[in-house]
């Protein structure tokens, strides 16, 4: 059984930083693309960035580029999202996700992801 368990998040003031973690069990992360999404109240789920099976960042969204950096620790089987220079517009629930097929292509479409973390709230105050 594949399980994605998220840690981190919380409240921070504008300009601050946070690190989100997504621990994966039931599979080895280097065989599958890992993506980060977020969803703000009343908005659609938004793709932020992803790591391909080689560990390279793929398709960072304009909203994330230069501020959000994905990384992974193969020994811990965990992926991370390092977020800096946060603004109130970053307030949302953040999700990690992965695809079911080994060596699947990295996608920006949430519909292509089969396993999701439980989500973690990030709140940025002005």
C-alpha cells in the first residue's frame, strides 16, 4: 500500500520560510515522479513543482519559481518543499502527490496523480 504522509506547514509572517515534508511508504521514491500542489479556498488545485525520477525539478510554476524548491532524500524516502519569501497569497493547503506507474512522465495535471498526501495548511499573515 502506498502512503504519503505530510509534515510541516503552519503559520508564518510574510517574508518567512517553511519546509514541507512528504514521507512515502510502500514504494521507493526514485522510481516515480513526485509533485507538489496547493489549493486555496474557492480555487482549483494548482501545480507548483515536481521532481522527476532522476531527482531533477520539472515545470516549476511561475508562482513557485525562485521561491519554492523541491528536494528529496532517498535514504529517508521523503520529498521536501522548501518555501521562502512567503506572501499571504501563498496561504493554502499544500499536497504532495505521485503517480501509480513506475517511471511515469512528470505531469502538471492533478488528474494524472494517483496517490496524495493528506494535505497540510500553510497560512501566511501580512
